[in-house]
């Protein structure tokens, strides 16, 4: 869910997951684990700031219609 929301936001800005990890100081491959493992608040805030979105929007559960 969190990773999926990050991917959606990243796509809007034309950013790669690798770029986001690099710019926020996260290790390579860490974001893809966020659907199964909860990120720290600090890391989540860094990603949200880079993507110009709220932390809440990254945590939102997407609903399949």
C-alpha cells in the first residue's frame, strides 16, 4: 500500500524509485519493502517531502472499485 502510493506519486513527477531512495538517503531496495514492513516516520516524511505530498496520502489505503 505505502510503496504503491509512492510509485503512483513518483510516476506523476517522472521520478524513479532508485532516485527517491538516493535523494532521501535510504538504502537501495528499502522502499519496495514498505508494503510489508512499516517505514519509520522520519523516512516517510523525507519521501513525502521529496514527492510534495502529505504523509497521510502515502498511508492511504487504495480502494479497488
